[in-house]
């Protein structure tokens, strides 16, 4: 083998390591369930094939991948910023992520301003009983401008000359769930009022402090604001509006040195979702408020199934909130906080499918992941004389018994 051929194969081997590891890192970091060996083999074979086909293109690809690999593997300085002298304002600390985060930040030494809806509620009592004197409890309904303004005055009075390091926009609700057509306007308005307008009001009110400190805004959004989760149109629409607002702010606040991050959790068992009484009440309210026509066309059994599926899902959600709490801490203390964080099992796979597979597959994945309905609307059943959705025919494309295909 002459020198030229030898150097070619040495070069190819080196490059395939680079590109293979880049692809492997990319695939395994996105597709947590994909065995890294498979990813590695796939990537390396792909590179070898490319090398034998068209060298110049491979050269360009390899250089590009090498740059990507170097950049992506550099997570920034290994250190985190000091906690001392840092104050954080967190909304929605009665329960769930907000409550757990307030406790964690207090234990780490932050000065925490934790807002709650109910100062005499269980969550507030727990924070009062377990946290240090550094933690300040404030009663704030973020939809009430007066209460948000009052919270600013209290925070400024307590901070004195010290700056506010970060605002954690955590408070949020899912007023109810159900098909978009069946969801009441009060569902849409209720979600928008808290998740969008409430968060906007708090952010606008505290921005002067955050610009002064060149601090941070960390917002807990939801994948349902970016992907069409069935029966979550009202909640998802409010999160979509929130996402756009936060992403716009991110650009606009860059000159001020304010860093903006969004956290996208998977499903967790928190105050709202595990409150079966709440969902029972919402279900009854929906049945009472639906027009007779809609109720006739969809049927009570269809609405009941949705509630039951939703509650089963919520009961099976992750109990350990630490992935979200740890992500919030990282967004607070990283020298270079990320624009987006995925927090919790499966959310990376969710976005990999959404980003790289055809929309029909991604939509179907969501439907099967979140709410696997069996009952079809009454009007469709009458039309086709069917009760449950016949899944076997669903998988049979040349279906000839007219079973309505779920899109
Ligand atoms: N639990 C989950 O699976 C997921 C939750 N999220 C988001 O995480 C955030 C926190 O929710 P969770 O901890 O899950 O539920 P949660 O219901 O336990 O916490 C929500 C908090 O917001 C507060 N809140 C509700 N309305 C308020 C208002 N008008 N003013 C002030 N505070 C208000 C509640 O008192 C509660 O403390 C929300 O923004 C939610 O949309 C996002 C993705 C998944
Ligand atoms: C609506 C709520 C919070 C969510 O965002 C999740 C939803 C259950 C289905 C989901 C699965 C995911 O992987 C992403 C998150 C989510 C869309 C949850 C049911 C109740 C939760 C709630 O009420 C939050 O206030």
C-alpha cells in the first residue's frame, strides 16, 4: 500500500471516530432509549460508506462534525456561580415544583421570596416550618395586578441594596381538559389568565430589578405548548403564547445582560394533577355546561372516558420532582444557562420524535402516549353502528368495514 493510500485510511479512521462519536452523542442524548452501541455502529458504518463514495464531501462533513463535536462537548466552565448574595422570586409555591424548589433553594443558602395563593394553606405552613429566616412568604395571585405590585414593594423593601438575581415563573394551571370543541371558553380564558397574562404581569413588574442585576428569568412551560397533546388545547394554547413571549423577551433582554431560560418538564405527579376531587368537579362542570347538541353528538360516555384516562395518566406520572428542581438550580447557577432545558424521563424522546419524524407519526405517538381513547363520539357510532374503536381495523390500511379511522 503506497503512502497516499495509507494516509487516506488513517485519516478516514480518525474522522470516522470523530463523526461517529458526534452522531452517537447526538442520537443517544436525544433518544435516551437508543442503545449507544447501535448508535455508534450505525454512525460509523454511515461514515465509512461516505468515505468510500465521495471524499471531498466527507472532508467537509468531517470538519463540520469535528467543530460541532468540540462545541457541543464543551459544556462551558465546569464551575457554577456562587449562591451567596443571590435572591430568587418564585411564583406558585403552595405545591408541586414551586414548593419543592423553594425548599431546595433555601437549603442551598439562597434568599427566597416564595409566593403562595394561600398563606394559611398546607404548603405555606410547611415552608414556614421547615425553611430558614431567609425565606419570605408572600400571598400573590398572579392574575391580580395589585397583589403583584404589593409583592414587588415587599421584595424591594426586604432586599434593600441587594439585587434580585432571578425570577422563576412557575405558577400555572390546567383549568380542565377535553377535546378542543368540548372545552368551555372559561377553560381557555382561565388557562390564558394565569399561564399567560399572570406570568406576563409578574415578569413585566419585576423586569426593572432583573435588568439592574443583569439577572435571570426562568419559566416553567410545557411541551403541550409546542406539540398537539390531545385534550389539552386550552392549556397548550396558553403555554404556546407564553413560550412566544418568553422567546421574544430573550432576544430583547440580551443587550441588558438578562438571561432567559425555558424549562420543559415531562409529566409529574404534582398538586394539580393528582387532585382527583378537582378533576371530578371540572368534569361535572363540563357536563353541566355543554350544549345539549354537543352532548348528544359526543355522548357522556365519551367525556367520562377522557376524565378517567386523564386521571389514570396523572396517577402514573413521575412522583420524583427532583429532575425539575435540579434543572431550575442549573438554570440559576450555570455561568452559561441554556435557552431550553428538558426535564424528566421521556421528554427528550418526545422532542426527538417531534423534530425528526413525520408529523403523522409524531401526532400518533402523542395520542397513544397520552390518551388512548377507546370510545368514539356517539354520532360516529350511530353512523357506523359501532361501540368501541376497533383498534385491529385501525392497523389494517385496506380496512373495508368503515370503522372510522382515528387520524
Ligand atoms: N406537573 C406536570 O406534569 C407539569 C407541570 N408543568 C408546569 O409546571 C408549573 C408548576 O405546576 P405543578 O407544580 O405541576 O402543579 P401544581 O398545581 O402543584 O403547582 C402550581 C402552583 O401554581 C399556583 N397557582 C395556581 N394559580 C395561581 C395564581 N393565579 N396565582 C399564583 N399562583 C397560582 C398553585 O397554587 C400551585 O402552587 C406550571 O406552570 C405547570 O404548567 C409543565 C409540565 C408538566
Ligand atoms: C397539564 C399537566 C402538565 C403538563 O404539561 C403535562 C400534562 C400531562 C401530559 C403531559 C405529558 C408530557 O410529557 C409533557 C407534559 C404534559 C403535557 C399534565 C396533566 C396535569 C398537569 C397540570 O395540571 C399542570 O398544571
